[in-house]
C-alpha cells in the first residue's frame, strides 16, 4: 500500500561540528516518524566532519542524502538543502542540536487537515553537554497564535525568540518566504523566519516535543559581538521592518519594531557609535513618540525614572 504520510525533509547544514554531529544525526534517524529524508550539507568542513557524514550516508542510504560543497556559509548551505528537498514539510536542524524522538510525528499530526499556511512549533530548551542538565525558558511564544505576524509582535515586544528547529513548516510557505539571506552573517534564521511568518496564517503549538539547543561556546559568543556581526544584525532588523510593514503598517507594528532597535542599543551600548546612531535614527524614523520599555523589571523601572539612554549609562557604569 502506498504510504500516505507526508514526507518530511530534515535539512542539516554542517560546518566543523565533528564533536556533535553524530548526536544530531542520531536524533534525526531516531524520529518515531518514519517517512522522512535527511539532507546533510557539508559546508566545506575541515575538522573531520565530512568523514562522519560519509559513514552515515553509507550506513543509511535510504534516509540520508549527503551534499559536499565548498564553504559558503550556513544560509547558502541551507538554500542548497531546500532546493533538493522533496518533502511536503521542512524541518531545519543545526548540526549540534537535538530533536526529541516524537517531535516531528506530533507536529505532523497537528498539521494534518490544516492549510499550508499554518506552522507548528514546540518548546526548545538549552543544554551544554548533558541533556539531563537542561535550562527551560518560560517564553510566551510557546503557544498558539492566530497569525505569524501576531507571533512576531509578541516576540519583539517581550524580547523572546524561537530556535529554528522548533518549527515545522510546509514547503509552500517556505517558498513564499523566499531563500535564506546569504549576505547576513548573524540572525539569518530570525530574518528568514520573519519573512515566512508574515505569510503564515496561524501557529499551532505542540506541547510534548522538544528541541535541545546546545549553548554556544565562548568563541562563538565573542564572534557574535564583533563589528561585522553587529552590522549584519542591524541589516537583519531593517529586513524585519521591510517585511512586516509591507503587510501591516500600524502603530502596534511600529512600536514592536522600536523595541527591536532598543534591544540593539541595550546590547551594544556604548560600543560601535556609528551603529548606535543608526539604531537611534531608525527609531526616530518609525515615528513612535510614546515611551517604550525593554529589559528586565529593574531596568524598566530605572528607565521610567531617568530615561532609556540614562538607564543604559547607569547600567554600564555598574558592570
């Protein structure tokens, strides 16, 4: 009998993840949902990752498709994976993260009977070395939403995020969002899913499945704070603005965007003065004159008393 289950394509770009990629591949292969393909793109690894990928591809030829390419970055590798994927649904997975065994099965079950414009999400938790030692984040994005835009506004208003592997997305919606932005060096997933979410007509949350997000190492964190990375982050925020204002140019959208730029100032101040001025200019051009507050409760209280910029100065003084 013909398998009537929808095919799910798991896309895994890999660059120098020799210590972690086996665990990631095992979590994909051990999914209780059996109608899937695993597309692994070796993005010019130099650390022995390719040898591991080749062994897995030989061992599981019916499941794993290996693509070996020169290093062009995670966005180019992911776009290559999308282009060859045959699945009705797309599951993105970083090469050092892990899926719980029923994650895909539970989300496919939720999406059956829904239109291609509906996405499924689940909780993600952080870990460093051992899955037993997990850190849960009590985010409000872990729930149902009536539209992708409403999800975005909640995330931006509350400085929350979704780990990209937590989504399960119909191929048609992925294609409507467009390709991953290969110019960006950071926040590629956030910018990509912003474009997908503005096309999304609803989000269903699956409460049992999980994504285990491996906390980045110190070298990765420092790279994310470089000038080049922060310039890319700012570009991604301008892309946010273009995407959401194209579907709804309203006060609530502009307030949420203002908080995105405020968060940039909060994270970067007092460094990189040119980028700080660019963020301030972007806030001014949004035309939102109401005071808006971000950060933790104490920082917000101080901001209300002495103003946002003075609160930033005070915060840095005591760091």
